[in-house]
C-alpha cells in the first residue's frame, strides 16, 4: 500500500464532490418542488373554489325551494360564509340587497352575478345535449308546495313501503331500503343490482296518489289543459298525470315534448306561490395578499445565479474544513497501526467525536489482542504439559520393557492402555472445544425426556460414586420434555457428575434435581464437597484451570470438563452458573430452553 493516498482516492476530494453534487441536486429539487407545489396548490384552490360555489348555490336553491320568501335566509348565508370563507350576498333582480354575510360584502358587489337562484328554473345539467333525448325537468325536486304530504298519509304510505320491502326479501332475497322524497312519499331502493322483478311485489296502493296529491294533480291537470289550449295542442281524453308527473296520454299534434312542456309550465305556475322569488347570488373571495410570481428577467436570473454560487461556495468551504479535521486524526490512526514495533501501541484520544470513538475502539481491540495472545501462550503451555505426562509414562514403561526392567505382562498393558485412554480423552476434549470455538459444533436436536437421560447418567456413575463412598440421589418432576442433543446432554451431566464425585469426600452426597421453569427446564447438580473459594468462581469455567493448582491429574482431571460444559450448554441456547459455600456445598445450575 502506498504511503500516501492518491488524490483520486482522497476522502477530501470525495467529500467535496459529494457536497457539490448534493448542493446542485438540492437546489434543483427545491426549485422543482416549489414550482410543482405551487402548481398543485393553485389547482387545488381552483377546485375547492368551484366546489364551494356549487355547495353555496345548491344550498340556497334548496332554501328557496322550501320557503315562500327569503326572510329567514340570513342564518343560512352566514353559515355558508363561515364554512367556505367566501363573501355571499343575495339581491333581487333589481340588485336590491335581501341579505348578506357581512356588511363589507355589500360594498364590493361585482358587476355580474355569480348565479340566479330560482328553484323553478334550474341551470341545465352540463351533460344535457340538444338531441331528442328524454327531457330533464329544471324544477328543483325539493320544491313540493301543495304536494307535501301530511303526517297521516306519510305513515300509511310508509307502512305500504315496508310491506313491499318485506315482499322483495321473502320472494327474491332482495334487501332494500326506503328513501323518503322531499314531499314525504317513500320510495324503495335496492341495495344491490341484479336480475330482480320489481313488478312482483309492487302494489297500486303505494303508486296511487294520496288525497293531497290527487287534489294537487287535479289542479295541475287543469293548468296543463289551459296551456295546451293556449298552444293549440289537441288532447285526447282522458288526460291523467301520476304522482311522478308522468303523462298517460297519446296522440298529440305536436309530439310528446310539447305536452311535457305544458306539464313543466303548469308545475311552475302551481309552485310559484310556494317558493321564494328568484334572486341574484353574488359570491366573492376574501381579500388576500398578491401571489408572488417568478421573475424570469435578467436581474432575476442574476439573483438566482448569485444565490446558487453563494450556496455552493459556502457548502464547499464548510466541507473542506470538516474534511481536513476528519483526515488529520485518521492519518494519526494509520501511522499508529503501521508502527514497526511489535508491541500494541495505544493511540492518543484527542477528540470526543466519531474519530475519538474509533481511536478508543482500536485501543480496546489492541488490549483484547494482547489478552488473547497471552491466553494462547498459556493454553499452548497447558496443552503441552497435559500431553507430556501420559506420553512420558507410556514411553517410560516401553523403555523399561525394552531394557528388560519390566515384564510386558497384562498389568503393564493395562497401565499403558489407561495412559493412552487419558491421552485420547484430552484430545477428544480439545476437539470439542476447537469445534465450539470455530462455530462448527454440530448438534442433533430431537424431542427427548430429560428425566430419562438424567437417570441414565446417574446409573452410569453409580460405580465411581460407590468406589468413593459417595451417595448419588435424583429428584425429578414428570414434565421434562425438551429439544436437545441426547449425546451432548449426557456429556454435560457426565462432566458435572464426574467433577462432583472427584471433589466430594467419602460419606458425602451428590443430588441431581430437575424441574420445569418458565420457558425451559433447570437442572441442579449439588455436592457436599470441598467447595470453591469466592475469588476462584469467575475462573471455574476456564480451560486447564484447577481450584488447587498443585492437584495431580489423578484427582483433578484435565481441567477441560467444565469448559466443555459451558460451550455445550451455550450451543443449546442455555446458561450454566455455579454457587458455592467453601467446605459446605457447591451447586451447578444448567438452564435449558424448551
């Protein structure tokens, strides 16, 4: 690696390029978002204005359709003005003020009215063309006048409507709801579309005009006759009009539309005394400040360019200063890491920012490496010591047999086999620990009963316990089913039991108990042995460590059993811990998940 970083790979250059790019993108994005947001805001405002105008006009047309005059319109106008934020004024056709939301609105009346409020002459729908399609009435449906039904007739018609709705549900499974029209007449509406036959349950009683409607329709029929005579339209008797103002008459001289026009004209004449007179509606927007516009002149362009240049200059300057402050401690860290000395150097921490945290982390890493190297040297020494003894014994006996100093009988072979077995045991333990350290320790999980496994381990160690005059006891609950590797779990219990037997004097006892706890099972191995000093407890699971360093291998083991226990328990996702009272009791606790 080169001693100096090339310019193309320099962090400073990268930061400058990044800041320049970010500034350009930010300026462009801000300009685009501003223009886009402004355009959308204008469109939304225009759409809201149109919606408010339609709401104001529709509400006031409904008021006019249901009232004979404008005397009580002030509250409605003020509510509309408050809800929409618009200025509202209603005048007569002679521009005499009827009512206004605010007094100031009267002084700002525009030249042309926004709309004409006349419930008898509504504006035609936007989609109504000039073709021969069915004529649409321009009378507000809320204008009912003499067709408004009294409570008694409404109740009777509603009962009939409920009967028809029940009939639809019973015969066709059709769910309906009843809608009351402005006059009070109920109308049945289906909740779903589909192939239904409405005539099946329709009754003439519900369709027939009530006495109130019949009286009003008789009056309307007379008005239609007068209109037809005035326009020389021949009528064949009888002339009837139903409650929906549909004609039941054929054979007109001038076609259907001519007589329909008479029905429309007759309705207007009939409803005129019952609705408010036509009025002019003025809707104004509240006063607001002028909307700023984009100045694309040369001066405006120069201002934009000047501002952009200033932003870029400030951004690059700040980035350069920050980059230099970042690079200086990084170079110090690089020099410390490349120091030729074999010692792990401590890097001075001069800042409290991320670089300072990095220096502290490197110092901690250096300390951990020193501790790891020391542990490695100690472990290699311990392994050599542990392997040297059985190998020395084997070689000594073999040399003695070769020199004729010892007879190669069965006792010698048994002794050699014992030393070879001890050597193999140490090597197997080291392989287990190496696999655990490398993360390659494989476990064959399956569902098992921990109670059966513990009882098997107790039976396997009964001979060793009886030889040392130590009592083995077991106490287990019934439900101890878990997921685990039976071979490794027996190895865990075997190591704990072997350790307990070695450290329990004759006449002592060892108790193994297991019971279910929240989210798992706990196993306790308690002995009445010599115990462990409090200062030795943190190192009890270290490799090749013995509580009594002078203890021989014959009584102290290899020093790997408890370390293997910890790794195997952790591989099962559990925990192992120990508490001890010197000279009284030692309890190892293994907690395993379900």
